[in-house]
C-alpha cells in the first residue's frame, strides 16, 4: 500500500522525473506530473491527490506556482508543499497567504523531502478530521431544539444556534460580538429580578443540572419561561475561556402541567362527589343516622393527622370513613329504624353490612385499602369483633382508626333506640377499652383531639338536635353505654 498519492507540479522535466523517482522509491504514488498551472488544476480535478508538490516558478506564462496553489486550495482544499530556490521575502510573503503545508528550498535531500511530506500529510489529515468534527458539531448544534449560546472571556457572544436566534428574536450577526446582557436577560420568575451566579446554580455537574422556573427577557421585552444550564469553557491549562448557555423553552410544558393539574383537580372533585353520592345512597335508607359516615370520616382523618400519617393515607382514610356503612343498603329499613334493641337474628343481619360493603367496594380500583378498611372496621383487638374475629395487628391500621371514630361518633349521636349518650360517655368507652379492644395510639390521639385539641363534629347540631328523636318504645329499658358501644349504629 502506498504511503500517499502525490501530484508533482514542476516545469523542468528532468527535475520532475527525478522527484517522481525519489517519491516512488520512498513508497509514494505519483498520480501525475504537470508543468503549468492549468495542467496542474486539470490533473488535480481528475486524480484528487492527497498532496501537491508545487514549484513556485512555473514557465509557460499565466499562473505561477503560488497562484496555482491558491486555486487548488479554494477549489479542492488540497495541501501544498512548495519546492523553490527562491527565498526572497516577497515570494515568501505571497506563499504564506496560501496556507502552505511546507516549503522546501532547492536543492533538497530525499530525507528532507520525505520528512516534509510526512509532516504535511499528518497535518492535513489532522486538520481535515478537526474540520469534520467541527462540521458535525455545527450540524448537531444547529439541529437542536434547545437554544445554545456561547461567550468569550469578556462575556461577548461568539456563537448562537438557529434555535437561539429564533428564541431571542435576533439574527446571528446582530448578536455576535455583543455583551450577553445586551442580547437577553435571565430573571427570577417570582421576583422578576436579574439572576446572578448562574454558573454556580445552573452548572450541569450540580445536583440540579438545569435551572427551572427562570424567565428569559429578550431585547423586545418578551418574557419566556425557560430552563437554563450554564457551563464554563476552560483551556488545556484550566484557564477560563468563556461560557456555554443552553436554554430550553418550557412554556408549553408549564401549560401542559397546568392543564394536567386542572384535569386532575376536576377528576378529584368528581371522585369525591361520587363517593359522597354512594354514602348518601346508604344514608337515605337510614335517615336517623344521616351524616354519620361524614362525621366518622372527619374524626378518622383528624386522628390520622394526629398520628402523623401521610396525606395520601389520610385521603384513603377519608374515603373509607365516608363509605364504611355503604353495606347498609342490604339491611331492611325496618331494622335500621327500629326504636328498640335488635333481636339476635336482626343483629346478625345488621352485622352483615361490613361484608356487603366489602363486596360492593372490592372491585373498585382505589389507590388505598378502602374495601379492607370497610370490612374490618368492626374488628376488635381482642378478637371479639366481626366479621373475621381478627386480633391485634391482623386488623389494618385504617380499620383500627375507623373503629375508634365510629364508636365515639355513634355514642355521641342520636339513634332510633336511644337518645344521644353524649361525648363524655363515648370517650370513657374508648378509654376503658384502650389497648384491649381499641388501638392505644388511636385512642390517645382521639382523646387528645377531644380534650383541648379543638376538634368538633362540624354541623352535629343540624343532624342530631338535643332531645330530638323518638323515645324508646314502651316497656323497653334505655340501652346502657356498654351495649350502645357494641351496637354502635
């Protein structure tokens, strides 16, 4: 394989043949010999050599070697090494303007010729690779949707890609050489004040590679929400050489986020309305306990908040509390409104409401354990509850909270078979059952809320006015607190 393809341009035939012979002996391929500038251009176009050895003084009139080299460079970007006996200052100055890759004075040795060609070819290939990389980089930057702006040490704009020109509303030639602050300004979105220290807070190597919630203010006064990244450019010795700023228009993303939040809020509202409609359906069959589920949900959420549960869990607790008695749609209205203690059979039907509620809700894909909470809200720590006789931590935490809230609200409110027993008796019930029947943490949280915690059942007087409601049926004795806690609802 040849070390390189070379075109020899020399008007003295003997000298040209000698150069060709030396080159071939050194391992190069000579693609042709030319004695005039015009002939050299024709051969270069047809053979496309890797390098041209050019005699400065060409005969035949017309172009000399320097004129020919200039046109070869402009038309074909070919590297040229001059061969000349002329060393005067005027000739050298003319030769420099063509960016030659070498200048060998005649006469020369084979070693000098080989060394000059090797250096020229290496330099040319390195520069060609560099130009290729620069072209690739320019194409890449030009195709980016993000705006890219670079500056020099003094903060003057040295480059901006088409996306940057479009975002800033300027032509590249209008921005190049100007200080960055004269082209655009970065503002804090909330304060509308210029941002300082961008390199420190918006560096790609930092924890937050692109600063969000920034505003770009153009020369025309247009403000665009942007994300911004700033990278310092350093030389081989680590010296500061400038900056590269990458800006991303986030207006559409912010609009999409706002629309998504609005849509989520609408869905959340519709979801809550649906949950309340389901709860209302159950309460329509039991007007004496209307509002019970909402008040239980309110107290359960307050207990959960007192226990430090996360917002997501509190949301699920509210839903479970609002729907915990939905299974009562299965219980005959005569039993729900009976103004006396229920018989054993009637109590069995009443107790089935937690399982019916579970069956209704189990197919709904809630993000919380709502169906399980509804199923277990009558379970007790000692296993005396229903329907599964679960003990301790076998009962879900949500169900343990609901159990306490349910007892307190039920004993505090009017029921068909009794007047309201009052909050003090309700609190005494959970206090006495603390750690044995009811979860200790839930009881403590509830007591804290009721004793100085500022909790009230909102609108309680609307649902259960003092002294209202039917009296116990003749011959029936008032239900003691313990029995009321067992019957709860």
